[in-house]
C-alpha cells in the first residue's frame, strides 16, 4: 500500500506532461485544464497528501516526525486548495507558502526520522535541483516539485 501513496500525483503529472508538455510548475498546469478537468489537480495532490500522512503515521515515528509529516501533507493540501493562485494575491500567498512549507516540512521529516542519515539522498536531490536551475530557468519549479515529491516519497519507503 505504501508504494501507491504517490501514484495519484504521478498519474496527474504524467497526463499533464503528455498532453501539455513540461509546465512552469505543477500548479501552472491547473490553468491548462478545462473547467471540468481542474478538479483532477486538486484531487490528485490532496489524495496523495492524505495517503502519505495516513499510511505512514502508523509507523510509530517519534512525535516530532509525526508532526512534521502532518505539516508537510497539510502544506501540499493548502497548495492544492489554492490552485487558482493567479486570481488573487492572498490566494497566491496561501498557495506558494503551502507548497514551500509542504516540501520544507517533508525534508525536515526525513531528517528527523533518519537522524541525518538521510543525507545520502537529500543532498543529491538538492544538488540535482541546483543543476536544473542553472541549466533551465524557464520551468525549474516543475522539476523542483517532482524531485522533492519523489525524494520525500523514497524517504518514507525506507
């Protein structure tokens, strides 16, 4: 079951990538969808966030790790709920902070669970993000989000 937690988000990303190509960010893809398709954005990220939280909370991590995991999932849920981030400055703020804090708490979760033994896959993911940023400034956020999501997911599987 825990291997499937990221599946809704990956399916959504794969479908967007196939139909519209690489976007500026995963959230940018919301504006490429028709009105009838836009709920898929929200549903895929929300289902993935809750799946990760509920599947891993029973692993009996320490209390700090559980709190960080809940905050990571909550941040991504806020980001998904504020999908129409271009429509209002306050919604953009909620969206951006939700996503940023979701990934930050996700990485802090990994560090708290593995007591800094997670460096072997956290540092390379940051290095890969830096390389992508240097090479491709047009849609680096898309790749940051995917790398972050996969890194956190791999960390929860170990």
